[in-house]
């Protein structure tokens, strides 16, 4: 599932942002889980291995991750907002109201990435890294619009 995207994400998290391994693992598990859950919501085909990995991550990997355990108080509100933003954008898309706002809100995962940079490296580094985290979002608005032209 999205090997190229996952590889680029891993590269950014490890090399560019120098996040600790537990933070990288947790962020990748979150990313994988939301991809699978979005596929479920869209009724897209899901490889069994991807589903199995998401189940394990959601029930075991993510909650037991040492980075998550140390920062759950900050991460859980960010995850809540990520889910709520995804739901709002998904509702807008399903109702035929996809626009610039739904495009931005569906990328709330990167809000969580920026929070992890802040937690790992502090506010100065996060300020510098913020534009780079924003640039990680690989889909353009034009590509997004094409998804809904025939919807």
C-alpha cells in the first residue's frame, strides 16, 4: 500500500527531521492505519496483509509505543482533531462539496507530524521545520479536484 509514499515519509521523518525511531514507528503506524481505514470507508480493495498490519498497529503497536506512552497527553488531542478533520472533509466530499477547505482538512495527519517534531526537538526547530512538514503533503489541489469532477 503506497510503498513510494511510505518510503518518502520514512525518509523525511528519519533523515530530514531526525526523529527518534519510536516516534517514526508510531507516525508510520498512524499513517498506515488511516490509509486502511480510509479505504474501508471508500469501499476500496484492501490487501489482507495491510488489514492485518492495521489491526495489529491499532490494537497493540500504537498504544504500546514508547513515544506514544511518553506523549499521549499531547498526541491524543491531535489525533482527535485529525479524525474530526478527516470526517468533515470526507462528508464534504461525499456530499459533492469538495473544495479548498476539504482538501486542507483531509491532510491533518501532517498536523500530527509537526506536533511530533515539536515534541522531539522543541519550538525553534518546529518553527523552522513547519514549512517542510507542509511541503510533505504530496497531493496537489489540482489532483484532488480531478477526483471529484465526475462525482
